[in-house]
C-alpha cells in the first residue's frame, strides 16, 4: 500500500482543487492511501473534509519577496516533513505554486520523493528551475504541452491532463427550467470565473452581433468571483467587472427591461446544468489557458465547443472536427463561428458527437487517474 500526501492550498476552489477531488473519487484504494494536507485557513478545508479522506493541516505561507519568507518556507517544509514521517508517507504530491516550493523543502528533510503537477505559470521559471534541485527525489508532470513549454529549463517526465466528469443526468428541458432559460431558444453558454482574462466581454460583444442575425439566440454566463479578483488589470475582475459586463449588455442592446438576451446565472450548483442546457459552448480567454477544464466537460456532454486558440485548448480540440478554434479576442471570428453553428443543427450534432468521442478517448476520469497512478509508480521506482 502506497501512502500519498496530497498537498494543496489556493485562495479559492479552482482547477487544482477540482482535479484533487476527482482524483480521490477514482484512485485505486487497494493500492493507494491518500491523505490531504492543507493550510488550517484554507477556504477549501471543509470541502476536503467532506471527501471522507483524512485531512491534516499545517501553515502554508504565501510566496512574497521578503527575507522572512525563506524562514517561513523552511519552517513550513519542516512541518510538512514531520507530517510525512508521522503518516509514513511514500510520496508527496503538490498542486500549487507555493506547495511546490514547500514540498521541495519537505522532501529534502524527510527523504520522501516528490511529485510536482504543474498546472499554471504563476511562478517565474528560474524559481522552479532552482527549487527542482532541492527535493530528495522529484518527478515533474504538466497539465499540457503548453505548460511544459513555459518552463524550458525543467525536465518534465510526462503529462497528466484533467479528466472530465460524466455528463449530468438531466434533460435539456429540465436544465433550462432550472436556469430560467426559454425552452425554444438557441443557447450559447460561457462558464468561467469573472476575471477579465477569461474574456466575458468578448462573449458579450459577440452575442450582441449574433442576436441581430439570429433573434432567438440567447447567451448564458455562468460564473462568480472571489475577493482576490476584485482588482484592476487583466488578471483581476470581480464585482466591478460584473457591473461593467451588465452595463455593456445594456449598451449593446442585449438586455433591456422588457427583453433579456443574456443571462448572468452567477454560481450554479453544477456546471453540468449549463452544458445540458446549451446548444453551443463558448470559451473566450484572451490569455493562453493552461489547460481548459470546462472545454473537456462540455465535450464530454456532447456540446459543440468554440474555443480560443491559445494554450491548452489548441491541444484539446482538433479544429473543424471536434470543435472550432478562433483567435483570442477576435470578436468577428467568434461571431462567424457562432452563426455557423447556430444556423445548422446538423453541424452542431456532428461536432458534438466528435467532441464526445475525443473526450471519451483522452479525457475521462479513469484515464486521468491511471496517468497519475503511473506517475506515482514512476516516482517510487526511479528514485
């Protein structure tokens, strides 16, 4: 039996945390014993505890440019090393930028090998290149080829992309009723945190043009924000960005007191509701997406996808076969692609079938978990 410490901390429940919860649901418990380690103030702590997996807590300090950080980093690594020895851990597995560094120290102090699964590019390349020399033994996997290209100084040992959960078992009619959408409209869904780089403004501008050509087309924006998002710049967003989007929808004639062609759904209990309700799914990030979890979820649900051609989406989608790719931020190109699909039920069905076939061949939870388990085995056999 292999004991794996899964070490995570993020300011909100995001892609890494979704991956962790999905991994717990499919990990072979006959071969692996998972234990979660997180910060005692993590906003995801209760969700981790609800998973039924043992949870340990230890302070995991934020990364900042201060001499005291190195002391905090060493102390956090020492605390994590103590937990590793206490639980007789065989592998440390880190998920986020700060835990990669803390895990490196803990691995050196405990002698337990470490897995970095790198899913974003928030750390400077030199930082990871330096800290990869610290652990007792290290195996590094990326979420996409685009991520590995962002860190050319690091020798990656493979890829472990996310897997898509099975489609929500709900009819289109019931999903639309729950979301308050008209049953006879053509629905285009957009799901993402309300941050500017996610390109909801691009989506709003495109839908304003689409509805002039296709009067029964409707847009659906699913997503909320976190306190950390409420700041200026492309990586910020939050409530001020939400207000800007609402104002833009009114300015462009999408929404008025007597007619609503764009629904802001906010948080929904399950994103599967949106995939089930939609005729088309649109992804409009203006910066490269490290992977594109919502894309594979939509594909698994058989929903045709139009995505921005940057980062992971360009690896996931075979353009013209299992989805359509457009240039990030290119509103006219998005409008053309949306009209192409919304005016052809046959084309939507064709892309939807191909999308689901690709998702089932490459991005199921079982495939994701097998790749992660193979990484653990590699970590133990190659040290």
